[in-house]
C-alpha cells in the first residue's frame, strides 16, 4: 500500500511541475510556440488530454520505481542477515550491551537467531535476524509471555510488543525442550498470563 501512495504522490508532483511549465506567463503560448524542440519531453508537455498526461506520468513513475527496486535487488540489498556463529552473536551482544557476560548459548539451525544466557544474572541475550539487520535484546524469563514447542521448533512470544515473535529451530526435540526449560524454568506451563 505504501508504494502505491508514494507512486500517487510522485505523479502529483510531476503533474504539477508539467502544469506549471505549460501555463507560463500566457496560457495560450506553450512550449511549441516558443520554438522548443521535439522529443519525449515535448510530447509530454503537449498532450491536450489531462487524463492522458496523468497516465503517462504514472507509467513513467512506475517504471522508475521498478528500476530502483531492480537495482537494489541486483546490488544485493535484499540479502537477509544471518548470525554467522555463536561467537559473532556474543560479539554483537557485547557491542550493544557493554556489561554483557556470556554463559551458555545456542544458535538456531537456520542461523537466524541465537540465545545466550548471561552469567550469574538469569537474563537472556537474544540476537535475531530481522531483514538485513541483527536485533539484540536482553530479557528476563518473566518477559516471555508464551513459549511453545512444535517438534524441534521453540516459539517465543515476548511482552515487548516491539520485538516480534521468534522461532528457534533446533536439531532435535530434546534440545528444544531443554532450552524451553532453561528459558522459562517450567517445561509444563507453556502459556503465561499477560
């Protein structure tokens, strides 16, 4: 929806610029009467039908936006981020949270997330890939509102609405159950009241 709104606003700006060029000091004397040359710009400025002018503007804007999207994809702008290793996750947590001291940790099988416990505090360091960046959080078990296991996947929902639900895929169900117990302290209760 946002790209369509942007396209519409861009077309209005371009249309206003073209309308200003056509009007000039005397609306009866457009660019053609002033002896300007031909070409695409001249053709755009001399379309008599305002609906046709708007359609041309929208088409050119859409092509320009598609070209920018294609250039972004070609340059690798949509390459999703990954947590390269547990050490990289610890380094990222230490950059964002200066006093963080890591204890045990685990990476998701798909390298999209890592869980690292903090020494002597009971807090949990999370590194999660969101788009092309890595998001870090330091939370306590009480900030987990829901934790579920589905086969080898541990799904966590947090009380922090700005942090999305996160899924950690493990190699086996036993590892997922172990980390659920470590994160929540209770393997039987999977839902906590909000």
